[in-house]
């Protein structure tokens, strides 16, 4: 398995354009939220199982990053639990956020990383957390 720095470096290769980066800071959390929302609409446990599976992957890379991602995931699940309607807003967020992602990659001039390896769909959210760690001088 690749080390977290390898994942982040490879993911970062197609995320250098400043506008693409901003769009990722907005769209990646929204996509994460919307995927959990769609799963929640199917059954709340589907979201919990998805978070648990992602956490298993994240812990293998960095327990510190996994802990922060777990906190964000729990917050998202709590928001979903408080919503009366989940499916339609989640689908709308999902579609609009992916449009934002593809606009960013068009500006970048590079394909999204997950076209190369689907595991990058899990790397996107923690790449942002890794950037926060680095900006505060924290080790992950």
C-alpha cells in the first residue's frame, strides 16, 4: 500500500491551479456530504457502514488524519439526521458539486485523479485535511 505522502503527492499533481484548488475546497466536502446523504436516504446504517469502511482505509494511512476525518464524518451524519428531506438535496448537491469539480479540472487541464485510480475518491477529502495539517505545521 502506498504511504499517505505518495497519495497526496500524486493527487496534488492534478490540483495545482488556484481556481481548481478553491473549487476542491468547496466541492469535495459537498460531494462527501451528498454521498453520505444518498446512502442515508437508502438507510442510515448504509452511511455509517460507508464511514466505517473509509475509516479503515484512512487509519492504515494516518490515524491522525483518520481521527479528523471521523470528526467531520460524524458532524455530517448528525446534520443528515436532523434533516427532514435528505435524498433530493443530496442528489442536487452531488450533481452541482461534480460540475464544479469538472470545471476545475477543465481549468487545470488534467483529468480527475480517480480516472487513474478509483481510490482517489477516498483521498480527496483527506488531501484537504492534510493541507490543513501542513499549514499548521502538524505531522500526519
